């Protein structure tokens, strides 16, 4: 590397707007990166004195003795005990945490919402979070929550971290910058970012208004799925995940750090930026991923495989084979199966499924499920193609067919998802969604051999 320090560029209002300085490739690699030459100790983690007068500190994402521990050694201008002071509770009324069960809200149902409109009121990453569903229990570190974010304004001298969860961020509109302790990530639609539990960051708007989806994972962290007989290739390849190189701020300015802990929000005031890690090494770090690099696999002769074949990331539960969260992607792909009903078949499922549309049309719901929209099919509730999709697929000429201009995702969990008051009463729910199956005709004919 050159001899110039890699810092966040700043402007007069104190918001760091410097572009990312680069990314390192790989999923859960042991990375090492430094923003000043020789800032990273070699051959040991905790020397008596670190170059440049830095403090050594470990950020641990797992218990010390867990197999394959996830941890990162950080070398920073101040230890993070200097980045918090006395706490005061604060309120973010639209950000909810499980358990969150409302007696007057019926979560049992098939639901769909139109996109939530941006507000004329300025909204930051914190004030613009809108929780749609919660599941599990944050106090026992199982389950998750699904949110929609609406962001118009950058966080200025304001920082955040969640002690409850890692965040999977799925943009649908606009472009955001995550200035984190470990480097800078820019994301836009058709990309995702994973922000680890406990990592301090601020969010800046590069192109707004910004809207998207967030899956908040209370449980074991996301990992790549076991490909099983698929083998080493296709789906999400590890080399396509990008982790930022080190960059730091050395800025003396009054700042606010907000912490989410057991579903409550707390503020603390400090006199400087907490984004002061000059060098780091380890495998516990944020990353981004371009969804356009996801390589789907599917049936090439007959039948329609389970949607689990499209899993990008999974967060395991204590029950083998049953996920705390699966993140599943439905993108452009060829359909070639012979004598096969090609859209997703009718089913009811022990898993609860929340879907979001990033752009285009979803093949099982060509009408009504619009970009920015959301749907929920809770556990053990039947769902599947609407009448028009069924009729079209049942009578189509089954030549090779390209599903084009489409990208939707599914957040699947083993837990029932409970609606928030915002989802039930304020978000633009489609009251007639349940009627999309009303006109499905009875086709039964008991004549032998009749199709």
C-alpha cells in the first residue's frame, strides 16, 4: 500500500462522504487490512505497545470456545469504552422487537401490501425504520424481524449499533452508504449488505429517497447454505462477497451513539467519532453482495424443486435442517421443465414466508405484487398462484421460457411472524389480496384418464 493514510473524506457539515477505498473478496475469510503502513501488528494480536499509539481490542461475534469462532482484532485511536458514556433511553416508536404480539391484531392470514410511500418528513436510518413482522424472542437470541426502511436524510454526527442482531439490508430504491468501524460499504438495488451484531456505523444517503427491506436476525449469524449434491459451484459463490478495507476518522466533534439492546434503544453522548479503527484482521466484518452474480439452478427435465434451491444465505436454528432464517432469491432464469406446472405450486408450510419485490413481475403473482411491495404467508396457511397465473401455466406451450426482468426475495423462518400495528393499520395493505384465489374454478372430472 502507499504511504497516504486511508481516512474518510469529510466536508464542513461533518458527514463522511468519501467513496469506499476498495473491497476484499470472499465469504467469512480471515482478512487483514490497514489504513496506515505498519499499523497492523504481525505475528501476534496484543503487543505491549501498538504502532501509532493505537489500542488493541477484540470484537467477538461468537463465544470464545465455539467451533470456528468469529472475531476481529481492531487497532484503534481510542478503545471502544471511550465511545459510550452514561445511557439514556430513547424511543423509536416504529422499530419493534420480538416478542411483540398484539391482542387486537390478527396475524393469521395471507397478507399483501403496496409499497410504503416516502414521508415528507425527513427520516434517517433510525427514524425511518418501519417494522412489519416479528418472530421468536430477542432475549433468548432466536427469531427475527422484518422491516421496511424509508430514508431521506443522512445521519450527521450520529452513530448506531445493535447488540440484538445482525442486519441483512435489501435496497429497493435509492443508494446508501454504510460508514462502519471496519470500512465503507455503498449499496444500491440488486445488492445486499450484512451488518454484524455490535458493529458501529452511520448511514448516509447518496441517492434518495431510499427505500428497502431489512431482515433483523436475532439468532446465529447468516452463512452460506450447504450445497449438498449441487457441489462447489452455482448459487452464491464466496468470491462475490465484498468486505471493505480499513478506513478511519480522527474527528473531534460532539456525537450521539444509539444502541439497540433487548429491544430497547439507548443514547449516549461522546465528543468524537467512534469510527476510529486504523487497522484490523479477522473474520467478523460487514460485507456486500451483488445479487446479479447469484447463479440459480433448477429442474432441467421435469417437476419444480423446492424454493430452498434458491437460498442465498441461511441462519441455522437449533433444529438441524430448519432455519431460523433463509434468504431466498427469485431472479431471472430459464424454465425448461417438460409436462410440468412451472410456477410455485400450491402448498402450506411449517415455515413462515415474507416476500418483497425488488423489481419486475413475480411469476406466481403477476398482478398486484408490485416493486417495493410485501406479502406474508404465515406458517401452515395455504397459498400459491392466483387464478390467472394458474390458468396461464396450466395451458402454456411448454417450450423454453425465459423469466426476465424479475427479482423478488423471500425471508423464511421456522417461527410464526406477528404483525405490528404499523403493518396492520398504517401500511398500505391490499384488503382484497385474499380474493386472488376466490375465482379458482373446480375442475374435477371423475372420468377415468381425464386430465
